């Protein structure tokens, strides 16, 4: 902006009474907020209509860094990792929250580019997600959502849906602090066809509960088991082909879980 223009603005501010300036600033803030609400309404309208292209255009109208963050998940829903990466590169890692956001989205883009999903993460990738989930930043809720949908963990927070179609708060497992490694439960054969053998580390408790969930978190079935035996059998009759989450709760402190692939 030319110096003459800056000087003119400064002079106008100096000649405007403080009370008038406050009124003008309040009015400007109100109009900016109203404009942002209108933009959000338009974006939601297009999302409900399943029109991602129009939703993206609406988000990017007079876009800033917050809009870049909003448009990246939309591009990923389209499978457009190139544009998602382009807008992610525009976000500055100037604070912890942005740094974690960039790390989580880089992980998402990498998974999608490789044809993998959150349900196929490695131990190192899981460690990254857990680190972010335990942080005090606002990005933590997104990492918690991943742990919720992939491992069925419960958090005292509002859990957004991974595909952006809504939000949920579901009770599937006790909090993370009560969980004992998901590798303690084993299913053989896996993938299963016909009968599946379920194995776990025997416990002295007298009652256990085995639950089957689909990948949306919906409970499909539950069975009472004897934890001391360390083994049971399940029939896949009535189950559709796909990936399920099998959990075993023993007492109040021990929960095992693993992924279970069913083929007919």
C-alpha cells in the first residue's frame, strides 16, 4: 500500500473519536462474522447435496489459512491428493497446533496415495497418531477420532466422523489408560471362512464379553466367554464379507482387540 494511503488512513483514525472507532470496529467484526457464517452455510449446503466441487469452490472464495485446512479433507474425499498436498504446503508450521495438523494430514495423504486406509496403519504411524491425540491442541480431536474408529477407543470429546458425513460420540471401549495392548487377542485363521478360533491370554476373572463391531462402530454381536480358558470358537454365519473389530473385555481393567477379516 502506498505511503500516502497509509498516512491518509492514520490521519482518518486520528480524527475519528474513540467511541466512533469502537462502533466501526464492532460493525466490521459483525459483518466479517456474518460473512463467515454465510460461507459455512453455503459449504454445508453443497456437502449435503454431495457436490464436492462446489463445496471446494465455496471454501476457497477469499480463502485464508483456516480455509486451506477446511478444503484439504474435501480434496481427500475426492481422492485428489495432489491438490490436498498443494494446500497443505501453504500452511505455516508456526505453532504446535499447525505442526501437528500438517503431520496428521501428511500421514493421511501418504496413506491415500499408497492405496491404504487408517485401518492399515503401521506401528510407527499409530505412534504418531497417539502422540497427537494426547496433546492439548485442537488437532488432538482428529487424532482421537482415528483411534476411535480404527481401534474403538473412547474419549471424552466430540468425535467427528472420518468421512465428514456427521459426528458421533459412541461408547465402545474403556478409556485408553485401561487398555492392555491390542495384540493380546488373536483370531485364526484370519481371514476366516466358516469357523474362527479366538485366542487370548488366560485370566483369572470369571466373566468375559466378546464383541464384534463393523468399521462404523456398530455392534454386530456379543458373546459371554470364560476368560480362564483363553479360547473360543465363532461361526461367521450371518456376517457379510469385510473387516470387523473383535474386542474382548475382561473385568474392568483389561480389554483386548484385533481386526478380523471375514470371507464367505
